[in-house]
C-alpha cells in the first residue's frame, strides 16, 4: 500500500485528512440518443444517421481509496467516527462537503463509503511513518445542493 497524497474533507466543524492509496475521477454525460427509423420502402437508401441531443448533463464522480492513521494526537478510531459523522451531515443543515484534492477544491456529496478495519496494522514508510488502522473506500458526486 503506497501513499500517494492526502485529501481533506471539510464540513461544519469537521476537518479530516485521509492518506490516499488510489484516486480516480470519472464523468458521465447523459445524452439523448434518437435512432431515426427507416420505412420498409426507404430501406434501399440505407441506414439513417442517429441524432444526438447533448445538453451537457455531466456528472463528475470521485472514487478514492485511502487509509486512516493516528494523526496529531487524534486516534484513528476518533478520526473514523468523525468521518462517519461528516458523511451523516456533520450537524449542519444540508450542503456539500469540501473536498481538497489535487490542488483543487470540489463541492461534493458522499454517495457511498466503506470503512474496513485493518486486523494487523503494519507500518507504511513514506515521508513519515504511518500505521494504517482503517482502509476507506469513498465515492463522491460533485455538485451543489438543490
């Protein structure tokens, strides 16, 4: 498990740093595809070109794998509990989570998360020495509150 970089998740009074092992961004453009029918008498002229209506209804998603370790005197268990609280609203009425990733800030909503306890923590040597206690898999959707 190699440490790539870190991300920060901020909402309300919660500010959580996670250390990524893998991160990807993806996008999906929901287009309307209109196949043009051909009548039986017009089939000799060949297939009609499909029409596409592109309204740029693009959904950006982030899939991040990371680990939680003790950090700055705060135990990994407390950080895990804070992360779950952040995903459940962080005591704030609605709104997005600020995701600081790859030198940018994104407004995201947590779509799915999995937190797996590491049964036998082993040391990861990076710029510092980390001992991961939890592996987390996170899926976020970029957007604004409706």
